[in-house]
C-alpha cells in the first residue's frame, strides 16, 4: 500500500537525556489517506501516555502492518560517548540528525512513496529543515517543535522509539558481573540513578557499558572516585599519509612467525593502549 499511494513519514526519538541506556530514533510511515487511522489508534505524544498505553498502541500499530510501517535505530551509550570524546567531536545533535536521515533513506530506498516528512526538531528547526530539504528535494519537509504532539505520524514514531527503548533497558545484558538493576529512571537528576552510578564505578575501568560516560553526571563521579589518568599528547607532524624519504632506504624488518596476541575487546572499544609510564 505504501508503494502505491503517497505517504507521510514521521521521525522522533526517545532517550536523548538519560545518562543510562541507548538513544532510540524511530520512524513511522503511512498513506496520506490513512491519517484518521493514526488518530483512532490513539497516537499521541509518548510522554503523555502511560507505559501500558504505549505498549497497547504499539501492538495495534504492528497489527496494521499492511498500512503502517515503522523502523528504529538503537544508538548505544558507547557510540554516543565515543562521538563526544573524539578529537573531532560529533555532537548529540549531529548524531541524531544522521540517524534520522539514514532511517528516512532506508524507507525511501525500499520503495515507499514518501511525499511528506514530519520531524520533531533537534536544535534549530530552520537549520535542520534546510539540511533535509537539500537531501530530499522532492519531498515536503516540516520540522517543528512539539511535532510529536501535533502530527499523529510523529506521535506513532515517538511511541515506537519509546517502547523499544524501554524494552532494551529491561532486557539489558550486563557484560560486567554482579551489577544491580536498581538504577531508577536513568535520568541524571534521579537520586536512585546517582546512587547506582556511585556504587557501580570501577576506579580503573570506569562504568558498565550501559552508562554514557560523557555525561557530566558520570564525569563528576569519575573525577571523585576513579584513579587519575594522564594521557601523552601526540603531536601532529603534518600529513599522516606522508612518508619520509629515508623510509625507502631503511632495512626491511624481519618478519616474525610469532603469533600476535589479540587485544581485549574492552581496550579496543575505548581506544586504550599500553604505556611504560604511570
């Protein structure tokens, strides 16, 4: 149905502010002729609904799979934090925009006849809208504040994102042992969340994978409870791809048949390397 009729597509996220868990971007799309169906299903701002109401509406959206489609992008805490700690930082707004754009491309490339896109704003609406219009020049774009409470198709996307994030937190598999799950709402101002963070920080390895360690709440706890680390500053000596001419006259290194040991996943994920000085 979405291939034959002109369709609208809504985009929204869940879990932007918490210090724990992933951020989930969601999209929902449906024919323009089925706007009333979204209203009848009860699609409204996910924040105004109870968890039971969201789950029920999500189940009904799934039952209407011939008419309504949806997809989500689950962005892990590690990806969020690593992007913000890179030498060339990628802001949360940029991560959000990229996720939304890739989800929209996914649906369009799959053959859905999308003629209108509605987005709950990230940052300045005009800037976001201009970028989307450049990428999707033949589609009517609307980026607005509170779009999740104004456009039912955005509400549907918001509900899908929120339900999937809630289930991701409940089903979270801790790689670390002996971790309690009494972490409250996961928001920085929640006393239970702060207490859980303080009790589950390792002085050397930091927090479990569920934590966005780039959040100021987590950073302050690391500063007070973890061991200080000094990193050697690597100077930029010019073009990294440029080779010195002396290299071509150097003796070829003797290749060793000794098997190379593989570094543990913990260190590769955090871009950590060994040092001879402490």
